[in-house]
């Protein structure tokens, strides 16, 4: 059965609160099943999966927005739009902090921004007692990895943990995939000879 795309109170459609909760639960379970003590994610898709938050595409390749998921704890979001997130995302409002970063080298190294991020990450991991366990990262630039290693952190691949979490789709993800496919179908209706043709 295919429902409409708008939220309504009179039938069960995509439940976005359930979507967020189930995604976070799957990320936590995948982390717990691994040898990692935490995940530090810069990949926008992983940040959205873990925190249920989003920001404009302008920020995607700047690497100044990230989240930390310590083992057996709630996620922490570091976001350039901190005040807005505290208002619009109540499920994580008490765990949103200003983001500091090097903007992939655009901010001069002498400002110490990379070291500030490393210090923040180390402090958060220590607060949760996981600083001695491997830290899984999905994407990172070399200066940040080196700065984290100087703090004594063991940085390893965390993308596989997230891929494991995201591999099997939830009920709401499947419904959203159906909606997405329906939009493609609607844009490729017969009648226009230029549509749907491979060249």
C-alpha cells in the first residue's frame, strides 16, 4: 500500500521519530559489536544517520561539522549552526556544541584549530572512558589524524561499522525509498520520447 508523502494524524505513514531512534539504535549496536570505543564522523550521511540532523550542502566538503558517538552513550553533535539546532532538533538540543575546524586547510595551521578539535575529541572520549579504545573515523584529513594520534588516540577505519549499521533498511527507510522511486517513475512517464532512453 502506498501512502501520501505528507505527515497526517489519521493513518500511519513515515514516522520520523521512529526513523531517528531506530537509526541511532542500529549505529549503537554496530559500534558495540565492533572493537571500537567510539565513532567520530565527518561524513554528512553518517552524521545524519546518527544524530538525525542536517545542514545545507554548502558545508558538506568543508569538514567543520562532525559528531562523536561513544560506546554505550548518546551522540554529541558539533555544528556551525549550534543555536538553530538547539531550537529545531529537541532530541539532541542538550548535546550540540559549536564546531571548530580547519576547513580542510583553509584556516591557517598557526591558528591551532586542528589541535583544538583534537583536544575536544580527546576530552569527550575521556569523559566517557573510551579514550584508550580505538577511535573509528569515516573520513578525515591528515593533520587531524596526526593531531589525534599525538593525543594518544588510536585512529582506525570507522566507515565499515557505519556501513554495517546502514545495510539493512528500517520500515521507514523502505517507505522513503518507495516514495523516492515513485518520484523517479513520475518523472519518466511515457509520452515524451526523450525520457527513459539510453544512448
